């Protein structure tokens, strides 16, 4: 069945979905003793709203032609996408225990040829938006009303191909593209704006012909409103939602830890992290 539209009145159910996405990610991290867990916890609310409010898909048929496309440009966020694909019923829950193991459909970096619901292999950063432009043009030629969502990181804003794709989308007035930018302000070489300052982001996207919104990426009602506004926009232009997120959101002792691109979690801390997440769970 297609995903149902969730209203603001049902926002607590989206919070529960986000909790489960975080829980799945922590369980997978515990299997391998590692993973980009800070990013997964931070972006969980964005994924919950994407899959349980906005996206049209069929859990039993991930390749359904009538689906919205969701591109994970940031291949190392695979643990986050697997977590929501499990919650959406696209991947069986029992496969969670296979994360990162030999012959698993859940490799540590996302690969489309392995995983149901994984549209692209996004290991090389900066390629997702360009692929989204191609998909958007293709859907237009098919006269399809489906959207292409592209989740990318703020570090990808350093990449030239990102802005070439942004310019192309604006030129072709691809109003079927919704780009989601996870601004957690950390990348491999250090704090994002210290590596290459990308602000002011809304003005830059608007200059390329996009409709831009900026929201707290851990505020579910705000995300719902932003997604709804992006989908309902009547102007023929691509849309971007800039999501400011908090790394390790939901696990206070990890939130407080000194941030790095790859947050180290000791083996005994995985259980503690799940307990902390459970303690903060909203009914």
C-alpha cells in the first residue's frame, strides 16, 4: 500500500517512528561496534517525516514505478537509511543483526545493488543531486507527478557538482525535486563552516532558482510544515529544505561528547545509549 499522509495532529506517531529509527540504528551499531551513529541519530526525525508523512511507496514492492524516489547522496549514512527502511517494512527486522557482515544486504556504505529501497550508491559525495536532476527530467518526460527527494550532507556543499546540479535544476524548473540538506556542521576534515564557509545557505539556493526553507531538523511539526509547503508550492522551481540537526540527538551523553565526523562509542556504551534513548522516549 502507499504510505499514508500523516497530519500534524498525529505528530506524536511520527515521534514514535523517529524513536524506532534511532533504536534500530543503535542496535545495528552494536552489531559491528561502529557506524556513523551520530549522523543517524541526528537525521532520524527528517527520515521519519520523509517516510511516514511525505513519501509515496509500497513496502512490498520497493521498485514500484509509482513511488517517489528517495536518494541517499551520503553513502556513509547507510545505517540511518537502513533503520528507516526496516521501520517502513521494506527490509525485514531480523536483517538488522546482519549489518556490515559478509553477504549482508546491509553493507556499511550504501549500495543500490544490495539493498531494497536503496535507489543509488552514494559513496562518492556530491553526486546525489546530479542524479536527482536526471531522475527529475525523466519523470517529467513520463508525465509522472512523483517527487525525487535527495538527502545530502552539508559537507557536500563543498563539492562543485552539487552547485552545477543546483543550477541545472533551476534552469529546467524541476519542481519535482525536493533536496534535504542535513546541516550538522561536521565533516571529515572538521567543523563544516571552518573547512569551507557555506553560509548564507537560503540566499545561495534562492540565487540558483530554488525555493528555500530552513528549519530545525529535530522539530517534527516544523519538518511536517516544511515538507507540506515544499510539495504544495505552485511555482515551477525546485525546492530545498535546509535542516539544522544535532548530532547524536536523543542520547544525551553522546550529544555532550566532543563531536567528530566518526563518533567513537565504546562497546559497553551501546547498551547504555539504548537505555538513554528509551528513558527519553515520548509516549
